[in-house]
C-alpha cells in the first residue's frame, strides 16, 4: 500500500478553493456580494464570451485600504467577522474570507481599487495563486473596486472543459442569480453586459438608483411583468415543532414575507419558473421547500399557470444558519416545518381575501 502523507499546501488550497468557487455562479455571487458589502450604490457586471473569457465586477464602494493589500486575498482574512459568536448577528454577505483567495487559485485574477481620498488615482493589485500579493501599480481609477477574473478554472482541466461544454446553461443560471440581486437591491443600481467574440456588446439589463423592488422588477423583466402582480405582505408566527425545538430557539418567532406574486386569476401567458426569487433577510437563496409551498398553494387556485414570485422572508437572524456549505448557498431554517405551515396558511388567506376564484379543488 502507498505511504500516507500530507498533501502539499498548494494542492490543499486548490481543492478547498474548488469548494467555494464551484461554478460561474459562485464567482459572480461572491463578487457582487463583496460590492454590496462595500456599500456600493452602483455595480456593473461585465462578461466576455458569457464569462468564459472574463468576468469583471466594478463598484463605487468604499474601496480597499492600502494596509489591507497584503492580506486581502489570503485565506480566511476578512474585514467582516472576527468571532464565531458574531455569525448570528451578521449583517454582511461575506464572512469566511475565502472568495478572493479561491479566485487567485482558480483564475487569472487582479483587482483595481481606490478609496475616496485617493481617486482619481488608484492601485492595481496582482496576486500569486496562493493569494500572496505579487505587485502593485498606480493607475487611474474612480472611487471603488473592480475585480477581474479571467480564464476561470484554467488549472482544473476537467472543470474547465465542463464549463466550456455547459456555458450557455451556466450563463443562464448566472443571469437568474443576478436578476435576484438586481430586484432586491434598492440601494444599488446593478447593470449587466456581455461582449461576445465578435466584439458586439449587449446590455442584458440595468436597474436605476433609489427604486422600489417593484420598479426593479419592471427594469429587469419589463414593465408588463407588473400587470399581473399583487403585493405580498404576510405575517405569521412559527409554532415550534418537537423535532427542532432542541436547537437554539430564536427569541422572536415572528415571520414576515414581503414581495410580489402573480394574481391567481391573471390569465396572460405563462410565467417561467426561473422568475421565482426567494430571499432570507434580503439574501438571495434557493429554498426548495418554500418554493414548493408557494407553487402548491398557487396551483390550487390556478392550475394552468406557474406564478411569478418575489418573496423576501424576514425573520430573526437566530432562526437560520448560512454557514452550512462553503459556497453559502444552502440556508438551514431551524424551524422549517413551522415556517412552511405558517406560510401555507397565510398564503391561502391572502388569495381568499382578494376574493379570487374558488380553489380548484372545490370546483
Ligand atoms: P469575505 O467577503 O468573506 O470577507 P472575500 O475573500 O470575499 O471574503 O473578501 C476579503 C476581503 O476583501 C473583504 O473582507 C473585504 O474587506 C475586501 N473586499 C473584497 N471585495 C471588496 C470590494 N468590492 N470592495 C471593498 N473591499 C472588498
Ligand atoms: Mg466575500
């Protein structure tokens, strides 16, 4: 049998980075979240060749202080979280300090940044694959930060090939994620463009500043989308179940669900399922069980259409855990069953109150 020995540091870094940056979506998600955490009010996402050649995220946020240049891309260096206890009261998207370090390991990567007192002078930062700062260069830059990721997965041939093969689907998924950020972010304008091989640039969508989520939806999906929507504003309390009650109990069991949903009687066209966006305290996330409840209740009123859903679940930060997977995609709701039950009841109430059609099952 072969001797058991420790993996080389570089190999470990590559393996772990591949768990944080699993696909094109994770790159974009991490970078946009960093820009939002940096209090940006304008974020521009630029793809080249659907992201295969490069992804650039430019923001007008606070920028990076020069004393942090050395550490910014080192693993587990973060300006956002210092103690494990802070996790439950976390207000930022990031907290692991892994995204930039992972991107150094998996792509050609550089940053341009300028703080407000430095602009119009800025600094370009280049890094080694380990995340160590390789060099800096003074260049012109507006206030804010631009992160450029080229040739993603260039050193993981199998992943690179997969990405190339599935790029259309991957890019579509990325747009879905960006639509969610663009719709929920009322504090920031978000614009997305893509330059294809022949140099043709297409603006994919753009939101404007100081808008409501309703106006964001109109800017992202077209004004027509608003026609069939009604406001979602549900309030209920989670009744704890036996299974989950031994876990750390949130003090506040009140839940509010805010957003927009198709009116069940609205008859025009079919809403594509990718126009269903879910958030927990404004953090975009996939919530399969919540999605299921929404669709089931909706179906009992309107069997022929699938609804447009934009739902932000507002609840106590102790009531869920975002630290489940390295890519922070999975959210663990401590009282999921109680939440689902409350949601189902209030959704039925909402549709009933609107005096809509009788439920399909009673017809
Ligand atoms: P995390 O977001 O978990 O802290 P990252 O690796 O994503 O980890 O980022 C590391 C650090 O780099 C952040 O804590 C932040 O201080 C800084 N940073 C990253 N992106 C930006 C940005 N767009 N503007 C300002 N600072 C940034
Ligand atoms: Mg981050």
